[in-house]
C-alpha cells in the first residue's frame, strides 16, 4: 500500500503561481511513476502531468505545457507540481497518483485506470 497526501492548494489570482506537493508513505516511492490529475466542477477528471521513476522523463497535457512543471525528490518521497501563469480554467481539485511501473512515461500514463494509488486531492482556485 501507498498513502498519498497532497498539499499546497489555495486561492490565487490569475497570473499567479502555486506549488503543489504530494507526500508518499508506505512502499518505496522511487518504484512508482507519479502523475497529477485534476477535476473541475461538473467535468471529468483529466490528466495534467506525469514523471518517471528517475525524474528525467515527463509528460504534460497540452493546456499546461510551458506553464506547469512536474518534479520529484525521491529522498523526500515527494512529487511536486509547480504551476505558473495560472488561469481561471485551471481551477480544480488536483490529485496525485502512483503507478507501480518500471517503464518510462508513455501515453497510458495519461489514463486514470493505469494508476494504482490516489491521494484525496487539494483544491486550487484561480480568480480572474
């Protein structure tokens, strides 16, 4: 089992920045591909970003490319999502997820069902 706890959400004005953190406990963090997903009110949960075990392979949804950066610190068992130039349409509950997978980040890591463990989520609200 892996427990995931997100933090860092909040209210920010458009154009501002936030950094989300996801702390993992339980099993060896470095064996997991980590992903961030988000769910806006009335919408389906969507993929945001993913990072491989070593931190040198990443993927992003087009709408956040160039504004968001996913990273990880395996020594701290934590994955981060740095969010810059935030827009009102980024408002959502952001959740991290872990996939016990030794491969590099691929298309399947954009799919929710690929992931084995999920956090509870943290709210991000961007005002206009």
